[in-house]
């Protein structure tokens, strides 16, 4: 859906004769400086600017209020804005979004495409993502193409969370930095908000690129599922709730793209949410490789020279992306390009899923020998058996919330219907669990 249905740029008559706006949330005023940049000032400072513009603080004969104070009243009642600041995807100006007047104070800086060569970027992407027979380069190209195209026309287009897992020092973060430049040059760190460590997300709205890289992350299942819920919100929803400290929450329509990079060891992969049916199409999971960089990067000067050379090639790469066509078999009406999960990484994540861990505990407790009968009972009966069994400590930690056992059994029944099936009886719901094939 186009942003035109949710936001519109207001015409020139909305600009006051003295260009200033009153921020109702922060109780401050905004004016333009000599470099055409919007700055935040107090009412006392604004009064000095009004006097300099020839607006008198003295009351004329027969009047009860001065022209200056009349102007302040007009700014508060006619030039009020519910939000002032940068907004992801928007050039600076006055907009109406979801019924609120918004002042966007700075613009993104999209790089103009230009025909040319880009051998260093090509080598970097090849080193990172070439992994036959998997077409990871096509998914990278498609994701970047759709993201940049949406920004150029200021149109909301859902985009998967681009997740890259691989060895340390392979260039994952370097690629994310290039994504920031392609998306307008602004990035923000959303992980604290996405794991529900804070309710405040105001700083995210000024950046097109939300970037998570090697965070010190929580691994408990509740946090991981909260993380997954936020991924769904950010990648799909057009409207987002802006909530800064000491501010009333309002609805805005930022144009975001989310990337996540992490090492591929189990202790790092476990920060990712379990990839269930509701999340699968909203994440692309790529495997990164550690291969030599196409330029020396041992010293700070060498790293800077490499970065400057990559930036110089970005216009040519963006031109290439404009001309490149997404293969028909990879097209997706909703996201532009379909999602991809590298099978090695997906297998590793599924191994870490709580329901998979539960199945391992079940097998150890219910089927210790080579020949065991099928078990049948309720989720509550199974939970009591497990928390009092040989793996009681792990079972208690895993099943520490209400109906955890029943929820995980439901997921296991979808994954392994040949082993686990629900059985409906007259008074209760039971489960039938068959022993594993030896």
C-alpha cells in the first residue's frame, strides 16, 4: 500500500510568514538556521528572533496584546506539530500523517545511480555469499533492489528482516554499513526495544536502516519470541507507534529496513526467534563465509582506503540493481522477492527451538530402551513425569510458564506427525507419543 493513503505533503500555504513551528510534545519551537536546517529553540530565544524580524513586543495603543505575543499565539494554535524531527524515508517538509501535522526536519540522502564498474563490491559480495547451489546473491540483489526502489518513490513496501550469520571478521558488518549508505545514510540500533528491554523507540524513527550486529543478547524463549513479534511489526506494518520519553505516543509511517548480523555459533544463533509459520516469510536467513578481502585491511589507513573505494563504487552498483531483473521464480507479490532460509542455518536454529529440546527430554525419559510402548496421556501428566524425572532441572526451566507443555506438543505434532498426535477424549485432550526409530 502506498504511503499516499496515510500521509501527504502539505502545500505552501501551510508555511507561516515567519517560518516557525510549535512542537506540542516537547513544548519547544523550530526555526530554520542560515543553512536551511531546522533547529529547536526555546520561547525566549524565539522572541529574540521575532524582534529581529521587526515584530514588536510593545502593545499598540488600544490593544491588550503585543504583535510579538499575538505571533506566539498564532504559532501555538495555527503552526502546531505533533512531531518534529527526522522521519525515515521522508524529505524535510510539512506532512499530515494519520491525522497529525508533522514537521520533518532533515532528509535522507539517496545516492544517484550511475553507470560504471563495481569490482570491489562484486568481490565482497562473492566472498560473503557465494555458496553453490544456493542462489544467495540473487536474494541479496533482490532485497536491496526492492528496498532502494521503495525509498526513491517514498512508498511503503514490506521487506524481510535480512539476517546474515557467519564467522567473525567475514565482512557482515561491513556489508551492513553499505546497506546504510544505499538506504540514505542513516542507521539506528533497535535491539533493546525489540527485546522489550525498553518501551521507548523514538530514536529509531530518524533512520531508514535498523541494524542489529553482534548484540549482547538474551537467549530465553520469552525474549526470543518477543523479538520475533517485533520483527513481524517492523517488516510488515505500515504504521508504527512512535514513543519517546516524556512524550505521548503517536502513529507515524516510517520506511524501515531491518538487517541482523551475528556469528554462526549456537550461542549466537540462539538469540534468533524460533522460525514458525507466522515468521518464516518475514525473514531471509543467509550464510556468510570468511574469505580474503579484495583489498588489504590490516591497518586503519588500509581499512579507510577500502571503505572509500567501496563508497566510490556504490553509484555503479545501484545502477546495476535498477537494471537487474528479479528472476520469475523468486518473485513475491508482497515482498518483491521471496524469502530464503539457508538449510544449514535453519537446521541449527530448529535444533535450538524449545519444542525440539522438549522432544529430546521426552525421548530420554519415556523411551530409554530399544523397545518401548507408545505413551498416551494429557499434557499435564507428561509435564509431571518430566519435571520429576532424570532431566528435571532442564524440564523445569523449559516448562516454566502456563501451558508450555501443550503449546510445544502442538508444534511438535506439526513437525513430526508420525510420532506425536493429539487424541480427543470425552473429557480431556490427550497426546499420543510414539518412540523414536532406533
